[in-house]
C-alpha cells in the first residue's frame, strides 16, 4: 500500500492548536521533516515519503483536518493533483464517438475535475504539482491510447469542446440580455426550433437571463450547449432544478447529439435519468476530497447495478459495505393507520395562479411524496400545510406542529456551521443528535466552515438536518435531494424514515427523482394542471396508483431492473413501452 496525506485547509486552525500534529508526530520527534510549516500559509505540510502512516496526527488534530489515506496497491501514476496534501485523481474515462458516456460517483470524487481537464480548462499535471508539465508531457503519458490523439488536438486547438457547467445559477453574472439574443448568438447547428420546443423555452425567449428561475436557467444552459457545433460535449448535472418531464426532455435533446455522431459525456446523480441518457458508464470511487479512481467503462445497466451493489467485479474492488436494496412495498391500508392530521378541500389563489387540493389524511409513521411539473403548486401546498400560507378556502382540520424545509436555501448566515447549529438545532450537542443527524449527514466534515462558503450539496445537508432536528409531528421537505449525490440521497432517505418512525411522526416530501421517490415513499400525491396558471393535487394514494396517474400524463413507462429492482425508463415506443401502455401499467407490470 502507498499512502497520501490530505489537509483540509478550511478546518486547519494552527493558531488554536499550536501545531499538535507536529508536536506528536513520531517522525518529527526523530528529527525528520515529516511535518513542516508552510511559510506562505502557516499551515502544516506533511511529507508522504517520510510519513509512516501511524495515524497519530489524525487522532491528535482537534479539528479533524488531517487525513492519512492508504491507496490500493494497483493504482498507477495519478493524472492530476491539486497540490501537496490535496486531492489526487487516478485514471480517465473513455471517449466513445456517437455515444453518451456517463460518470457516476459521490460528490468530491473528481468528476468535475475530469470534465475540466477534458474541456481544456485545466491542464493535468500528472501528479507532479511542483513541476512545469507541458501538453507534450501529457500527450506522451497517454501514448498508445485514444486520449493521446485527443489531448494532442486539444492542445493544438484543433478540437472544439462545449462544457455545460454544474452551477448554472451563476450564469446571470456572466451573461446579460434576453434569452433569445443568447441563443441566436450560439446557434451553429440550425436546430433552434427543435431545441426550443423540446426544452419548452419559447415562453421565456423574451425574458432577461437575470429573471430566470433555476429550472429555466438549466434548460437555457442545455439549449446553449447543444446549439453549438462542437466535437465533444460535456454536461455537468443537467437535470438539477428540472421536473420529471423536463428531465426526460433534456435526455432526448442530449441523446440527439450522439445520434448525430457527436461524443457526449454526462455527470448525473438521478439514476433514472443517467440510465436513460447513457450508453456506457464509468463508476468513480475513492475518498471524497482525498482521491478518486475512474473504473473501467461498462454498459449502462451493468455499471449502475455495480454502483448499487457497491462492488466492481473486474477490478475486485468493494467500495461500499452493503448493497443498496430497493423494496417493492405493498399499498398502505389507509383505514388501518392512525390519522395524524387531515385537511379539507383547499383552495389558494395568487395573481395569475390558483391551486386546488383534494381533501386528504396523513397517518402516523408514513412518508408521502408529492410530484408533478414545476410551477404547478407543490410548494404552495407545502406552505399551506406548514401554515406559512393560509388557504383562501378550506382548512387543516387537525392542527399539528410542522417543521418545513423550503425549496430555495439561503446561505446569508454570518458564522460557521457549528454556530448555525447552536442557534437553530434544539438538540445539538446531545448524543441523539450526533447519532441520528450529525453522523448520517456528515456534518462533522463541514462543522468549521462558514455557512456562506458551503457548496449546494453541503447547504442542502445542513438544511435537511436542521429541519429534522426540530420537535415536530410532520416534516415537510421541499426538494431535499437537490445537489446531493446518489449515496447522500439514499442516506437521507434512510435517515428521514428512521426519524419519522422513532418519533411516531410523518413526512411529506416534494421531489423529482423517481428512484428516490420509489425508495422512500409509502403513499404519494400527484399534482397536475397547467404550470404557471392553475394546479390541482390528488389526495395521498398508493405509490403505484399515483405513479400510474402521473406517468400516463407524461407519456413514459418504467420497468424494474430484474437484478436490483430499481426503476428504469423504457425507451420510447419500445416493445415494453407499447405493451405497458396498452395494459395501463405505466410504472411497472404488477408481477414484474
């Protein structure tokens, strides 16, 4: 085994600990320069050549800023390292002409780094961060592989690459004016009408970029990418902020690039969308923030199932102790449960929008999901239930205490995550909080960070944790999976279920990830109507009945994977798609 040492610069606070890592290091005590002080940053530098891997520094550091990681022996030379004691990437994905290659793995494992390298935004240093590495060095390193020619053309600017970034919400900072002007400027493939219709962009064509919602920005960013004429297209999380129909429309538009002979690579955490969009998949494993390894390319079904099982057979690598298990739950017998709360027929109107909701009941120990198009009233319903908004007609018949996580999160709090928890989490500091919330959401990893500096996924984990820490009877969570990776989504679902059942409470979850919905739901509500003008919600019903209603409106069918039982999208107009539509079984065939 070789090893790398990682220092979290955000957590390291030498002024408060007086360099305890240096004080207790056995190598330093033997007068070796195992750990020295960086003159520029005044933070420790750990020599991986001299480090014995004893782990004393990791245990002594009061801020958990030091991590010594043993690497698998089979790993070859790294492709890139950001600096001493910083993240290291091993391996690169394959590029397949006329295909969509997906990348699947946790946040912080190197996926975005790979896209930045392949798009020419970041020159790989082959792990030699303290040397001047040239493109010729990179090309020679990949000699004999398909990437040799790729990097040669990339460095000679003979390759045109398009990169749709992850954080589309920062687009208004760099692009001004109206949507139409932006798309007119980038239309190089003469596909404007097709893209505008497929992504439903016509309603916002004359709107300024600065006035777009997150979902609208995402669709415009995808449109701008696919309208350009390039050799390679890279999409970093293209389904964030999109509802189910919009996600599948985005899948259609991106797949059309591959059908035109283009090479496409996609990072995606929605397993159903990744399954539908990709021909092949690379699974990435390692340690988030420490190192990432790119596995060999697999067919999309085999690759996703390997990720779910946590085992890469060909590499003989197990990266998760237990497989993710999908269970087909029988319908919840409504009359057998104990009613927690109930509400009458509800109505709420705003300027230009109205929502009606059928009367319904919420039971103890159940999780109800709510799904439908964006702009259809799901958040409005959640706010009425949480009494953030009052209905114009109808009422909540049995008042209950509700803890509510909104869709859009604010990071304006001035202070650290620890200070935020002290202020907002009533049970923070108790063993129950540590076991039930702190550990599952990995809050100890961000405890010393400023809230204003948190990434989207880190802020989401904190927001869900704060919501679940409140004493409540119903936990209303609006899009809790946004910015979370697959692993974090499933951990969140298990944590929510455990807390709901241990407190004899209930939860209502608004989300667009079909795999997450399938994994967590007892019952579900369907929202339908005309987005932006009027919406209608059904009462909570069995998940399968609700899904059938919803998917029939969308016009798509799902089946269950025979090995893992996860939901998979049927290809449009395939034999199984036609068969299920004839049977009226849009979610899956009952005995599947």
